[in-house]
């Protein structure tokens, strides 16, 4: 399951202690699925009453968007001109995807950003491969042996070609 285009996908790293097949005979060197779910704190409100960047941001008034400015911190300011010509600035927190542009007419409570809560609880699944370290060492030794053999064959072929060229030029 990959991130949705435009999704501000963050990863959570879980340390996993794998079982040792030498001590537990029920464990085999195979692929094992892992199912992970995490509450990502969706829909929270900061102590000062402002919404976090896990909430959908909606227009506070009806009017036309006159300006969309992103600052260096990643936050954005959307300026909306209402019916009386008064300009109302709305702050958009960092990490939200803005779905409106300059010149667009918005209504009260119309979404200005994509809803970051779409996509459920935050579950994902993946696989880990429990691998014997001796198998990896064996593979490295095998690959090294094959490379050396290939090189020796190439060198022997070059030597043989030199002998053939020398026999032709007597």
C-alpha cells in the first residue's frame, strides 16, 4: 500500500526483535507478514484552540480568492475578498495540500485543502524475511567464486588468442 499522490506520508519505525530459529524450533527462515496500525492523532486541536494540520481547512467567509502565498516555513496564507471588499487572511498550516487558486470563488465552509484524514486509521502491512546469516555469507562466497572463475576464463581466452596469433605469424 503506497502513499496517495499529494499525501504527506510519514513513516513510523518499529524496532522488531526477531525470533532465533536456533533456540526456538517452531521458527523457520521464511517470509513473515507484519500488520501495523497506528493512531496518527487525526483531528486534534492545539491548546490555543487552533486546528492542527490533521484537519481539513475551510473558508471562513464567502468571496473571491485574491492571493495564495507560501512562506519559507511551508505555511501558506490565503487572502479572500468578501462581498464588501474586505480582505480576510487565512493561515494554512504546513503539510496540507491547497485545492484552491487565485481568482476562484469560494463559499463559507468550502474546503480550501485536501482532507488529510482520508485513508482510514493508518494501517499498513508488509513482510519481513527472517534470513540465516550463514546463507548470506554462503551466497557472498558463491558470488565471489563465480566472478573469479569468469575472470580466469576471460584471461585464459586472451592467452589462447595470443598463442593463436603467434602461431599465425611465423
